[in-house]
C-alpha cells in the first residue's frame, strides 16, 4: 500500500524557520495537504493543494512540492506552533487517501 | 457555519458491531467526497474510508476492508460508518471529514475491549 514518509520530529529555536518534509512516489502527480494537530484537538488544515493557504492561516505557513517531496515551511516558528504536523495525499490511482506518519515540531 | 455532528461511539466487545453517524450542515453535502479518519491513542492519523458524492464509489484502507462499510444519505445530509467484526486495534477516535478540507467533526471514541 502507498506510504508517505515524514521525519518523526523537527526541532528549531524560536524565530527560526522549520521545514517538514513528506516524501511519496505519487506526489509528482497528486496534491499534498498539511494538517496541524495540537494535543487533544482535531486537526486543522494549514496548506492545501501543495501551496495554498486557507483563510485564517498565518502567512508564516507555506507549502511547496517538487518531484516526490512536499515541504511545509513555518517561518519564524514560535512556541505556539509546537504541534504534530501531518501530510495527506492520494495514491497514484487517485482514490485511496493516506496520511504521513506525522512530525512533531519542537520549538525551544 | 459548517458543522459536522458525530454520534455513535462507545465501548464494544471484540467481534461486535457499531455504527457511526455524522450529520452535516453549512455546505452542500451532496457535492463532496466524504471520508472517515481515525486516530488510535497516542498514534497518528489514519484514513479509513471515503465515498463519492452520489455514493457510487467507496474505498477503504486495507485493514478494514470487508469489515467496515461507509455509506451516505444525501437527503439527510448524513454520513455513516458501519463497523463489524471489531478488533482491539480498531480502538481510536473516529472523525468524519469533508475530503481534503478543513471541515472535520469533533471525533467520537470507539473502544473495543472485553
């Protein structure tokens, strides 16, 4: 079955730029989505269709995709950005969805 | 305002069945693919199943194929997940969601235990 691979954790100091990657064979042809999940809360969409930001999401969040890798970038990361981040996409057939394993962002 | 109101979770014995429901308001339910997503305690998000706008196509993660059935009633703006032959590893918070969107229910806990 199709898999999306993320690093288990990313650690940055406050104010630095955090980059979270997501690799998958179908990403050259399928959009990536990114969800933020704070502890005990439902996921929140921060990036859709590779690089689009939903209304209400700060400009510090941006997305890109090149080849088999999608990247979520958080500029000027702060303590309040600490959360688990999941990429989400579709297999090459176009119907089975999949989440990456999640990346814990640590800001300290 | 968009709302996805879930119901139907609870404690069930291994081998038992449970039906989850999700009532949607605030967008045209019949125009969108819908999904169920789950999260086991302390684990990541897992896509479970999705269903096409008219209910004519449905897809499942391998681990639930043949045991779970996703369905919808567009006249009632409702999404369902029938879960049979439940196992301990199905224990999770289950979310209904509009596919690839920011519209999610609050989640309902399903616990499979004797």
